[in-house]
């Protein structure tokens, strides 16, 4: 099942459209979820008793509009809606337990997305095990290319698997970007580096990582894009020509921002297309 969070914003509408299309491609049911958090309005000496009921009615309106949009976009997809009381990030974490993927708008009204890579987006992408797709609100033409970032760690393999599946379902080419940088000590006097050897080694990293995936997905055209560059910049540049950018995340720490990892957090801020963060 694909879960999409909505809050009535422009980017939430874009997220519903994206999720409905992906549900159609994956042949998965779609659940549209809206979270109502009463707690901020029940604190203080003069709590507004009527406001939470107003929020519930507004949530039902948002769900009706999102349902109509999903049916309009993909009439054949099974769609359900759910209005859930609770903090948006916690609601989505619970929903993710039985989800194929979670879809969010990049900038919302303070509900699911909040702000571009706000607390909810950071929390969800940093904690959910599985794909979390963050969708921008602007409509762009189909370009026929998926981009995925890889490194030399096994943690990128779930992102590769997701990217290959997306490319296969869409009939798109897959650009595999591996951006590498010399270590700081390489620039110290007296430390020799053979750049040709370094380039060959970096290409070998990508070749080894892709070998099994290419054998299992022979119908997917793969472009190996290995370049000496800063990873966020390389992936952001590639996103301008892509329908979807896929990154893994293997950050460390107790907070969502730290768990998200610097590269995935960076591309969520700067990418020019939808971004899927896939945690192992």
C-alpha cells in the first residue's frame, strides 16, 4: 500500500497526483492520510474548545478533495482515506509499518510537510525504513530518466533496488551518479596520488555495485555517471533532467536530521524534481 499525507497545500496536491500515478504503476492500493493534532489548541488558560472540531471538519474537506483528485488522476486505483488524531510525524511513522512507500509534499500549510524539509519531513525520512518520496509543487515535463546516487557502502543497495524498479515500471533510463572527492590529506605536500588510478578505482566501485542489478534488469538502460564532484552538487545538477532522484541514507544519531545523512538532507533542500529517500 502507498501512503500519501495531505494538508490541503499545493505541494500536497502534487503529492497525491504522484502517489496515484505510482500506485497505478505498482498496482498498489492508495491510502490518503490527514493528521489532526489537537494538542496545541488544548494548552493554556484560555484553550479554544471549538477550534479542534473545526480542524476535524477541515480535515474531512481536505480528504474529500484529495480523494476526488486521486480518482481523477487514476480512476482504476483503489483509494481510501483516513483522518487520524495525532502529531503528523508520529502518525506517518505508524502508517509506514505496512506501507510500500510514503509520499509527502515538500512545503505544506503546517500539517504533514510544514516547510521545505521541515520537522515532519526530516523526522519521517530520517526514521522510516523504506522509501519516503518528497514531491515539489511545480509540474514538470516527463524526461524519461531516473537518477540514483551510489557510494561504496552496502547501505546504498536498497536505493538502487528502488531506482531500478522505478525505471523498469516507467520505461525510463537510469542514471547512476557516483561523485567522489579526494581525501583532504591528498593535497598535502609529499603525498603522491595517481589520478588515473583513482578514476579507474571509482569506476570500478560503480561497476561492482551495479553488476547484479543490471543482470536482473536487462531492459533498463543504465548510464554510469562517475565524476570528481561534491555529491550534493552532482545529484542536484542531475535532478534538473530527471523525473525522480533516489538516494540512500545512512546517517547516525538520535534525531531525524542526523539519521537522514548529509547528502540526502542536502538534495531534499536543493533537488529540482521529486526525491525518494530509501533507508536500509
